[in-house]
C-alpha cells in the first residue's frame, strides 16, 4: 500500500501552485528564466531606479532573470541581436557562486564576491567605474531555526551593503532581498545606517505565503 507523506503533499501543492502561477506563465511568454524578473520590474517602476546608461551589478544572479530584465532596460536597442555583433559596451555585471547561462550584454563572473580575487576580477571588468545600482537577490539556505536563519540573512545583507559602499556611486541605490520575522528590524537599522532613504517593498510577484520582501537604500550616508 502506498502511503502519501506530508512532504509529498506539500511538494505536490507547490508544483500545482507553480504551474498555475500567472507570473510563471507570463515569464514563459516574455522569455524570462524565472518569475523573479517581475519583482525587480515592480521595484524599478515604483522607484525609477534603472535608467539607460547606468552601470548595474547583480549579486546572486543565477539563473539570470534579473540580469535579463536589466539587459532589456539598459540596452533596449541591442535586444534581439547576437552579442558578437552588438557594439554596445557592457554595463551589467552579474556574480554568483552557481553557473549561469549567458545573457547577451551581461558580463558574468562565477565565484564568491567576498573573495579578494573575485572582487579584483570585477573591478578590472568595470574598468574603475562605480555602479549606479546594485541589486541582490541572494538568500541563504534556510534551516527553519529562526535565530540561525536571521543571522544568515543578516550576514548576506551586510555583505551587500559593504559591497555597495565600496563599489557604488554615493547617489546610487541598493536593492536587497530580506525576510520578515526574526532579525528584520535589525536589517532595517543596518540600511538606515548606510543609506539616506530606505524603502521596503513587497512586490505583487512575491508569493503571499512568502515572508520575502525587499529593502531599497538610496543615497549612501557619509562614512
């Protein structure tokens, strides 16, 4: 006799929700690798963060949906052309520990951005320029233990803020994924210490059941 476990029921429910998710269907129609593209789109359209000519760094970029959205916003005229035949300077730099399929117009570096060698490679690719915007969709593997998970999330946010402070223009903006719950107030405090303006946004494309939200910091505080 086959016994259905609770986990199998949960997995089946998640798959059903995923398949029927309107953003998943829209992503397929629009050619995005993940529904996450619409989260960044809503944040961008709400705050007017991304503008043609900007240099943007995408931390935790795999599988590449945010890089795809950035590509379409920053290099619209080159869309649809082969990268080898597009004489447009790279203005999007993506980093991740995981491999990522190429996105036209995006310079991808695989590695841990906390390591000096990876930062050196990024600095060389950016040719001394500073980012206008840094976006981070990084998230740790959650254990379900509130205190441990809060510490992991806070560590990643601290790293993203530190990266922005060293590699972003003073008037730039940082978008970082966070989670409501234990440690959220501390993350808001960190952002307010680092940025002049801080706004929380939970995009419509972020599932209702998820505690995920995003903090946006604009204009670096003097250090």
